[in-house]
C-alpha cells in the first residue's frame, strides 16, 4: 500500500523475471500516466486468461491505467469473468464471496481510514452485473445508502458469461441466451436511477469505445470517493462468446450499443463538483462567473 | 499455427495515431517505438506487436481500418512472419520502447 512495496528485496534483483523488473523500473507507480502513453510503459495488468477480444478486459486495462494513485489502491472483486484479469494486476486484489464485495469494501475502506487517517487509500470494487445487480444487490444498495466512500464499477455484459449464459437482472427484455431459451420476460434493471436515489455522489455510464472518456470517468469517481461519498460507474462490456459477436466486430458492437441504448451519461452531485473544482482544479466544475453578478441586484 | 497481428511500419510511421495501443484488450501487446519508424527515415515512431502475447482477436485490425482508416494491420500466420518482437526482447526507454526483432518461431520454440 505504498511505493515501498514496488521495489526489489535486497539481493533478489537479478533473480526476478523480466516482467517484474520492468514493472519496478518502468511501471506507472508514482508517475502521472495517461492512456495516450499506452504501449510505452509497463502496465500494471499482466497476461490473463480472459477470452480473446473481450471488451471487459479492455475496460479493465483502461480502468487500471486510470487509477489516480495505483500504489495506494486496493481492488475488490467477486466471482465472474472480471476477476480473472483483475487478479493478474500488480495491485492488491481482495476476492470476496459471491455478492459480498461491497460489504468487504466497506470494512476495508473504513479500516484504511482508521489506519492511515487522511492519507488517501482508494478502494475500488470491480464486479460483474450478476455480482452487483443480482446476488450482491442488497450489499451494494446498503453500502450506497450508508454513503461508504469507495467506488463501485459494474462490468455490465448483460449475461452470466462465466457459467454458460443465464439471464441476469441487467439482461435486456426479450434477449434469448443459451441458458435462457424462452427469452427474458422482464425489463433491464435501472441501476443508474437506483444509485441516484441511494445518494451516490457520482454516477456514470461508459462504453470502452472511448479510452479517454473511460480514463476521465474513473479518475473522477475515485477522487470523489476519497471524501464525498459512494460513486458508481456502469460500463457496457459485451460478452462476445454468449452474444456471439465476432472478435473483430467487438468495437463495432460497442459503438452501435453506445449510439442505441448506452449513451454516455454523467451525474455529479453539487458537493462533488465543488470538491473536484477546489481540491483537484477541475475547471468544468468551477462556479460560473455570472453567478455573483446576478447576486448583487438581489441584495440591493 | 495461429494468426497474430502484424503492423506495416511504413504506413504506421507516417500516421502514428496510436489508436491500436489503446484498443488492444491485452496489456503490453501492441507497443510503441520511436526508433522503429525513425530508423527507417519516417517522421514518427511506429506501433508493433509482441507476438507472444497476441491472442489473435483482430480488434486492432477493425480499429485501424475503420476508426483510423489507415489499413496498416493484417492478421498473419505466426510461422509466416519474417521478423517479430517478443516480450523478452523489448526494452523500455523514457518515452517509447526498443524492440530487437528476431524470428518469432525460434524464440518461441526455445
């Protein structure tokens, strides 16, 4: 949980594999890294067993690059495809029982605050749609109502991809899947609205079709979660196996879905806007200059 | 044998859009090298593929053809690649990487 753990133990440098040496010497720890520099530094994510062409992996790759302080971050996950990649990254990963990832993260973020005080230590939950909206639904909503200060990211592939294609709460109405042959009979759950009702300070939908946008959304969510409250990101990460998308058409599908039903939306609470503007200099959230001028006639 | 992505340096080094490095789902697979383009007299550097990490999904081909419209990436059988970069031969520099190209089959066989 600091730059101290990203270095060699004395005398072991020459025995470490190349990937480890590259990580220590050319990794993003302690530096400012952006997606435009991808391909020229050693990434925190390593080789992983996810399917070829998986959009979820691309999103996880971008998300890990976007963490503002990777050396001070812990990821929490649960059963599902995503954990296969997240656990192959050089940042600590806590694997909860199915559905309790937000409960684990609540305790973890509170414990880190007790131990480290004001020094920022980020907790990021990355779980699938099943872990977030179905099996972990109760703990997710309660952590939001308690305003626990950590980020929840849903990797929404709209199916239980890891177990053969059952329908999930986030599957679209009418979708026919291998293990849901009659088609889903209910609407897709509106988690965005629920996050707003539960009091999340930041809610966004994003598609990995736009790496820079993914980066900016993740950065904002993690920074707001440090002090203001819960943040929630819902990312469309198609399952090219269960939805039979050819791997070279995954980005085309992402583009079509983004235009159709997954447009970029962002909700930032007033408190979070003020926090981002004052603490981190986000110009778009600075108060408009017209506001004080309008206030003068009222006083008169 | 299996397919891996192959980037045409002469097209890539003229544009250097770096989109493929951002859209590959595999980490550190499409890398970027200033030297690879500039040593051949081009203005910019070029992207290249670490073939031992490429899973052959061809997402980069779609991105290069349709988003960047450069058509610089093709899928090629790995035993037909004349020269390729593998992870062990890649060195990280300040702002790019340096890859020693070698026959991909010999290196992987070892």
